[in-house]
């Protein structure tokens, strides 16, 4: 029985960006993290993707890895968008 959770590598750091002048969103990019596991990684999912538009304020981005035995791990970071007018 595998009880070891997957492990993330290169989880992005929190990021703070300005909107484009006069806009209320910002397109934010980052390098997606990878996950490994002793039983193999079945899937890595995320609630947001690089190059998405984010609204002014703070948004938490979470990646979840699931291994072939159903164990999970997560990696989260915050994106803060500040208005620039």
C-alpha cells in the first residue's frame, strides 16, 4: 500500500503585478510546477493557468497532484494585482 504523497518541485513564489494602464485586470504568467511520486503521478490539476487575466486584488492559485494510489499534495501561491490608473 502506497501512503506517500506526491512532491512538488518549483512551486512558484507569490507574485505582485500592476494592471495595464486604465484596465482592471492583468495577464499573469508563471512556470508551472511539476510533481513526482514513488508510485507515479496520475494527474496535476490547477484552478488557474499561466497567461490568465486576474482581477485587481489577491487570488490564490492552487495546483493539486494525485498519484496512482489516490494520494494527493498541493502547491499554492498568491497573485496580487494592483490597479494602475
